[in-house]
C-alpha cells in the first residue's frame, strides 16, 4: 500500500460530543491542516452524508461516539452455514482501501470512514465476556467492518488493544491487506495474530485497489513474526476468475516458502459471496472488474455464491495444495455448509460450538507456550453463539 498524504483524508467531520476525546485529539494532531467541520446535529448530518458517493466517503473521516458496546458476536449468515463464533470489535467502519467486492458498499448507510473515539471501556467489555464463560477461548478482532491497520498509524488504536489482550486469555486478531506494521510494538510470542487476506497478485491488482501487493503482504508477514506476532491468512474471497488454478497454486507456493507453518495459527477459506443489491454497485463503480458476471446461486442466507460444484472444486484445489505443504495448520471454512466441509475436508463440525472447540483444541496443542489446557468439550455448547 502506498501511504498517501494524510492517508488520503481530505476532510474531517467531527461530532461535537466527540471533541474532547483523547483519540480525537490524537487524530486531529496527526492530520493537522485537513479541514474540520464541527457537526452539531448528528441526525441531520448523517441523513445528508448518506447521499455522499462512496468515493468521496473514503476521503472523509467522521469522528463520533458509539452509543452501545463495541464487542459483538460475528453476525454470521444464517443457520445453514457454520460460523466459528468469532467476536468483533467494531471501532471503525469503512476504510481507505477500495475492494471491488467490499460488502460495506451495500451494507452501511453512511459511506464515511467512521472512527468511534470512546473506546476506553473496551477492556471492561472484554473482561465481562471472558468471565461469563471461563472455559472458552475467545477469538476477537477489529477487521470485520474495516481494515485493522489501514488507519492505525494514525489512531494507534491497536497499541492499547494489544496491551489489553496480552494480559488476558484470549486471541486478538488484527486483519489487514496493508503492509503497515512498522508502528506496531514488539510483543512476546503469545496471543496476538496479524492476519492477511490473500489473493493472487493479478486479482489484487484488478480487485483490491490501494491495498499492498502480494509480495509486500508476505514480506510484511515475515517481518511481523520477527516482532513476535503470530500469523493468520484468509483465502477470502476466493475468486473463480480466469487462470485461478495456476494462480492460487503459485500463491500457495510463495506463502509456504515465505513463512513457517508453526507461526501460522489459522487459515480460512471462503469464496465470493454478496447480497444481491451489491451486484449493481459493483457494476457501476467497477465496470471492468468481471467478478459480478459469473454465474451465481442465491444461498439459503439470501447471499449470492458460486454454484456448489464450483465452490467445492475451488476449495479442494486450495485445501489440497496447502495440505501438501503444511500438514498441521488449522484450516477452516468461513460460512460454508456441512456438505461442502465433508466434500472437501472429509468431515464437518457438528455445529458452531463444535467448530469453535476445534480452534481451541488446535491452538492449545500447537502453541503450548500459551499455557491453555486442551478444553473440555462441555465448555463448548451451542447454547450461545
Ligand atoms: S479492505 Fe475490507 S473494508 Fe476495506 S475496502 Fe477492502 S473489503 Fe472493504
């Protein structure tokens, strides 16, 4: 990712109730010279901002406060698809990168890059969650509605979060498509994962604008290991574009040559999926992309996906290529059904809790320095998401 001046931010809208927050002051200091508009009437402002084109929204920051808690279970996507029961910390929405398939183009009403500045209660939120189910290993991250690092050299939000996570029995994931790790602190090799979403370089160039090239992502992952971080990789969204077989095979070659398996906590596989109205947005904003013209089927969750035989072919190819190189790394599907699990991996977790349990078991076994006992499966019931 080429760092643009002021991270590409050309205007700041500041909710007057967020004016005095330390994070607001930090951001305003770092973006000195960028025009600021103080917003007194939030409702009227947001109604107007809703009409703003996405391209302008990506150049504007909206600093505000969030009314409720930040820590939420991953919204998942309907009962027919297994969810790993991840938890999200949505402290920011949208990001300055521009991926053709980004679901946020359709999902959020306000296209501005929004940063919530009242994050001081997050450690208490985390403590309350962990205390509620002490036998469980919670995984959580900030990369669900944004890129965790694209603006982090500006906010330094992860610095505080890492400090919080290091003291607790949990796994924190920082998910990105950038190479912006220089500002991250060195950490003891423990429970902090930096993860990259991966695609072949040709797909990155045509679908993931303003993100770091593949070689840079991999080089940065190797550098993150030296700083004490564990790694994660997300082959998501997998794209059935011309040449996919050779391109994904070459990508796996590069990945497995660049970082050691024993530093990688997990790898996810997920194929392109999107709500039907996103197709129109993609075609309007990125008329040359080609990804929305494939044949899709509407899944039981209402989202468009490649037909199941195509998905299975894609997953098998990736899964087998990965397994040839890395026998033990934890590989899972993000939002796939049990039939696909069985067709590709030969088994399927019984339910969401069963998948969550497999994470805990793999992390406890592969990373003994975390001092996690192999869990009692009774700690993992499907009562709660
Ligand atoms: S990095 Fe994530 S949040 Fe940012 S544009 Fe791409 S898909 Fe959307």
